C-alpha cells in the first residue's frame, strides 16, 4: 500500500487513526489536503504491511481506496488513476476529445501587438492565448519580459477575445500576482526541477503546464509532476517541448514518442510545443500535425504578426496566416484520429 485515498467527508479522528497505524509500523504518512479530496501518501517500506492490515485500513470509514503502486511517481501514474484526467479551464476541457491550441507570442511585447495577435489566433481557431510576461533568457542582456505590465495586457486580451491565458511563472514570489491574471501557470523547461517552485504551484488551485526539462527523462518529468500533485494540486498538464541531443540542425529534438508513452504511464493530459521543439518556422506545422496524430491533447504554438521584429523566438514564430493554414491541417488530422479542434 502506498496511497490511501480518503472520502470527502472523512473526519479528523479517522485520519488520526490511520496515521497512528502507519506510524506504529515505522512508516511516515504524508497528508495532502487537496481541494477535492485528501490523500495520505505512505513513505517507507510499505511491504511491512500485511494484507490483513491493509484490509483493516480499507475497512475504516472515511477510506475510499487503498492503492499499491510500484512506480516511483504515484499520484501521476495510471496505476493510481485509470481514467484520463480532464482539466477544466472556464468552460473548456483539456484532456477530453477536443485538442486545444494555445497560440501567441513568445513574450508579451506591448499592448497593441498582443491584442492584435490574440484576435487573429482566435479567429483561426485557437482556444488559449500564450505569452510570457516573465521570460527566462539565456543572456541577462536580452529582453526579460514586461513583468506585471505584461500580465495586465494578457488579461485585457482575454477580456477582448475570451481566450484563457497561459503564462510562465519563474519565481515562487510571483505566484500571488500571477494567480489573478493567468488561467494556466507554465513551468518552463529550465525550471522543471526547481522543486521550491513546483511545491509552490502545487499549493494553489490553478492548472499547471509543466514543460519537460531539456535534459530530463520521462521519469524525471513524471517525478516533477508528482511534486505538484503531492501538494494537492491535481491539475497538471505535461508538455513535451524538445530535448537536447547531438543534433544541431534543429533547436531541439522533438520527442514525439513521449506523447503515447506519457499517456500510457500517466492519466494526465499531454501537450506538445513544436515551436521550441524545432526552433524553425517551416517545421512547426508538420510537427504540430504529427503531435496530434501521436495523441497530444494540446498544442503550444508561437505566433507573431511580425516575426522578424519579435523580441524573442522570432525565427520559430508563425505569422497569423501560417497559423491559419496550420490549423486546417491540424483539424483534418484530429478528425482522422477521432479527435476535434
Ligand atoms: C516559452 O514557452 O516561451 C519558453 C520559454 O519555453 P521553454 O521553457 O520550453 O523553453
Ligand atoms: Mn519562446
């Protein structure tokens, strides 16, 4: 037994009873109170618990389920939850039949450009607006993002278009301000193992899009997701965005095998970001289509009205016209694999 799922109406006395039983066995219970339910993670050598003892715990009123999970990531695993997790944002559902497309500039640059891009991607069929207000740049001399001002423009663009907003959080200290402006918090590739940040976003009631670290294995990605889930936030979207390999012809190597693999190992929705995966405008559309064929639940696409002048990632940004063309192909492939956009 590794996880004890409690009923919503479980009492403190019942929790105490379970905790005592576990501690007597030398095990460490980790209680996480989520918004929907409470879970006790059991840390230590759980093979010490006999089948009879396990059944006794199962019989305690207030216990919904007792699950033994062999994988190191537990709450993220399919063994823990067989059905696909569907994450609601406003009236949209991520992880269901519909493939969502989040599009927008790499960085929020100014109010007018952002609103213009938002209107164009919306009319082409995007369902989310992406855009960084806090930018993780390789050079400290590059544009670092507009910060809170950028968040305000994103919120205004949402008001005008109805598109929910996804934006990157880099620092746990920004969480309070971001919560008010953003619908999905993005954790970037460079922060996938920023454990303090993971724990912080795990403590709030806001969906998190967790990007795979550029040198992270699938197991490491799932363990990072586990940090968020174990804090009680069940709304995690995993995102493949390309990994570092020996190849230099593309910015990264987009590992699309990660999509069906993650879907089999985990119940969480899977997104793909072909823009950062390839780093080249002309390869984005073919890889977006391939991602949908591979089973992606969501795409992240960088779009800019004037890519040549973009303050970051212009070379991988599509023009609104190119995005519109891409959406037609994505829609056709989605239909072919029993999905819709
Ligand atoms: C981004 O989405 O603009 C971004 C910085 O992504 P990544 O963390 O995947 O590089
Ligand atoms: Mn970018």
